[in-house]
C-alpha cells in the first residue's frame, strides 16, 4: 500500500483511537454545564449574565448558586475544548484511513 500525505499508519490510528476514547471518558464525567459569566456586585449580590437570542439576560444568584454556576461555566469551557479535540481526531481518522476521490490531472495549455 502506498502511503500518501493523508494516510495514517496503524500505530498512528491506534494512538488517535486511544486518545479519542480517553476524551469520551472525560466527556461522560463532565458535570453541570452553563454558558455566560458570574460577577460579584457588593454587598452580597451575585449576577449571572448570558446571551439569549442576541439579548443580554441577567439573573440574581445566591452565593451558593454563584459558586455552582461558576463551576458549570468552567465545565462548559472545558467541554468546548474537549469537543474541538474530538472533532479534530475524527476528521484526521476519516480522511487518513479511507480512500478519497481521485483528483483530476491538471489540463495542459
């Protein structure tokens, strides 16, 4: 089999597959998720702000809600990074292990 720029060898496929399975496990362990930001506005006032249909929406939170919402926002950001890496691995495996279309030879003038 001729190796092209895009083709992967078995060890690369195995390594990418192991990494992907590790990411799947992390995905399953992701806790609560949320978007937005949490800000403290003294005295004892917490605000959760996010966009809904291109409008900024703000909700008052208790200190306990704010702490959990901050963690959910951190989880969301980690999840976004995790999914980006999973997408990159998926594309690399698909393009590097299956035959693609034949390219046309350039026309001579």
